[in-house]
């Protein structure tokens, strides 16, 4: 891929955003990661410990999805700003192969390796 098809990337990122929002909703969370109060753990949980374990697992999944959602939203913002494909750290071009593999990338491989 020599040149980036920004419109196709935008569409893919928008689909990813919608999918992540749907997954958060299924877990009973808002896109910001807050758990809705209407989440019912049902009668299948015998004690408070089981409910706490389920809630902790759910929070872990929600945190991971919110992180992914933020990355996707940052990439969409960078498209709007005209800075998509430019490393947010060093300012160099992010190789198209990296963007093809991870369209939400805002860092080149060197900066990502250095920053973690």
C-alpha cells in the first residue's frame, strides 16, 4: 500500500468505533466506561463474592474496550485535523504497513517501542 486511502481508513475506524460502543453497551457500560446502574447480575450468583468477581471481570473488559475506543477516536480526530499518518511523538511519517495493520496507530514503531 503506497498511498493511504484515508476515506477507507475513516470508514473502517468508524465501524470499529461503532462495534466498540456496542460491546460496551452489551457489558452495561457507557462509552466513557461508566457502568450503568441497571446491570442485573441475576439470581445465578450465590453470594456477594461472586457478584464482586463478576463485576471486577466486567470492569476489566470495559477498561480494555474504552482504551481501544479512545485510540480509534484519536485516529479519527487526526484524520479530521489532517495529521493522520504522522507520528504524534517524533513527527515522522508512520509507515503505511503499520497503519494497515493498526489503523488507530498514532505512533511510529520506534516511538511506540521507546514509550511502551
